[in-house]
C-alpha cells in the first residue's frame, strides 16, 4: 500500500507526556500511545526515537532507531491492522518507509522500503556538545562528515516539542545531494528527555537554551563538520527566536540565519490571547520577570553592540495571514537585524494561509523550493 494512501485515524493514537521506567532503570519518555490493545508507545530512549510494544503475552519489546529502525529516523504510527501496527519511518536522508510491528511478538518487518538512490557519502551520525553547565547536548548530523562544509543547523528548544528529522524532497535535492550537511540540535526546552528537559529551558532558564545552541555550534566547528562561515542557523516560530538570539549574542559563530514565521516580541505577550498562553514558557512581562530575565532573551530588546551583525546574512519569512505569530513579529525582527548591521532578505507573503504556510499545497511547495534554492545559492558561493 503506498504511503500516500495511508492517513492516521482520529482515534489511532493519543498524545501523552510522562516517564516510563524500564527494567534496567533507564527512562523512556513517551510522546504518543495507541488507543488499541495491546498498547504501543512512541517516544524517546537515550535521546533516540523508539517504540515500546506491550505484546499480547504481557511482555514489552523495545524497538529503537539505530537498532531495529534506521538510525536518525522519525517514527509515526499510520495504521492498525489485525494484530499489528503500521509505522512510517523517515529522515532527512530517507523518504518514508513502512514497517509492520507484530503485536503478538513485538517483531518488526519491512512492508515498503524507500527506493530513493542515496548518495553513498551521505550518512547519519551523532555528536555531543557540553553546555556551559556540562549538560550533554546531542546533535543529530546528516550528510558527509569528511570535511567542513555548509551546514544548516535546525533549532527549536521550547514548548515541549522535539526537534526531529523529516523527509523533504527540496532539502534532499538542493542541499544534501549537493554535499552539504544538516544538524539537529536537541537543546533544553524540548521533550527529548522528558518534562524536566522542557522545564529546564523555560522562563528564567531560557538562557540555557541559547547556551545549549552555542555549545552545539562550537562542537560542530570543533568536529570540522562546518565552520562559522559555513554555518546556517535555522529556526521556525519559537525556534526562530532562539536562532535570532543566538546570533545576536554570538555573531562570530554564524554566517547565515533563517527565521521563518518568527516569534520576536515577548514584551507584548499579554496583548493577545495567544501571547497569554505563551507566558508559561517565557514569563510575564508585566512583572519583574521582564527586567530579571525576559529582556535578555527578547530578540528586539536584548543588549547588542552597534554593527554586531555586520558579517551575518538573514532570511526572514512571514505570512500576513498568520494568526499564531502576527506578521509584526517578522516585521520587527527584520528591522532589528538590519539596525544591527545584518544583511536582511525579507519575504513577506500575503497568500492565503498562516503559521504552517500557504493553504494551497502547490504554493506551499513553491515557497519551500524557493527557500532551499536560495540556501543552495548562498552555500555554493561560499563553498566554490
């Protein structure tokens, strides 16, 4: 059955948060569980995606990426069948493949393997940085580890969301197949290590998210995966805020910044219902939170030296119809980066759509292709 024919049912899974202690004392952090019996949990084990299958005989089977599933993949349940769960597995390197998880035994078999011809030099590997407080920060890398080359580093670090791999024809064609790299930085604020990992990057601890990203970039440079002139820092929404802050504080680590549908203005959070919901993450600017920690982690108000961004190029994108992050966030960030000397390219779209991009799938793909063609052009100039 083609992947495109499968759609997850409304009742297939429910999204969960918590911690499951395994028999060896390690912790598994579930993101979802099936609503059928026996239950399959999907989540993170040792920072890698994995499944835990409760089989009919009452035993638990662990199916981990890098062991049962391919290394560096994102796992998603797509369908149930009698006695089985169908799981889709994909990464930046590999288009979606289908696997059947047997609920009697927990065994996994391949149903449909990607037929994409991969560049034999492309692979997945993990490097680990140490943040300022010695917390290990894992970084998933995809591409060619043989020498320093242009690398897009994806950041998020907030709202209990994991920073996971996905397959994109545009990323594959215009980036990885050109010999360039992708890095996924798993900073605090996300969910890769559970609720405590998220909580460690909120409110007065948000500076640690930036610290984690800085440590990860330095590790990428130390490992010669890339160097500052080859470093493209990419973030969407909250991730764009993190990318912008990191670059303002440490412009020596980055040459290009990509901020898509950014959050940038945290001082006016109480002015919208959406902003009020974000105050658990950022703090309340009407209180001492602003002066004590929020201002330092606000891209529009954080301290910065005049001309500090003179050696950086910025691509900022926004949608005038975005009701999640209003277009003023992108407008203000573009003005701030330019005022600090950054070379700013701003794509301000007025098409029908919102935070997730255009509603029209053809237009959405065109926008994605435009982005990666742009990045390819910038990288090729540097790497020629």
